[in-house]
C-alpha cells in the first residue's frame, strides 16, 4: 500500500470512530436525561406520599384521642346525647326592663 491509501484509510477509520463514539455519547446523554427526569418524578411522588402519610398519622392520632375521650366520658358515667332540641324565643316576647 502506498502512503496516500494508508492516510485515507486512517482518516476514514478516525472519522468513523469519532462518529461512532459521538453516537454512543449522545445516546448516553439522552438516557441520563431520562433517568434524571424519572428520579425527579419519583422524588415528587415520594414527598407527596410522605405528606399523605403524615396527614394519615395525624388523623389516626386525632381518632385515637377521640376514642380515649369517649372512653373517659363513659368511665365517668356520662351518657351519650342523642338529639338536641332548641328553644326558639320570638323577639316580641322578650321582656324589657325600664
């Protein structure tokens, strides 16, 4: 082989290698971007789930406290109220003190 053919072969191999490696690099950058996006979405979902868990813990705690209060009321001998009746007094029947 003469010098021109060797130079041409080396140049074409070098260009092919650069194109191939650039393709791999671009593919890796795209995959990395997808992965980072999915990680961000999972972090958002995780924070929402943590907030919901905290709210549920608070609700369970409140319910537990209400149950304790009901037990204490029963223990003290108070009875449960069934119905409330309100007495409505018309304003015209109210006595005025002069």
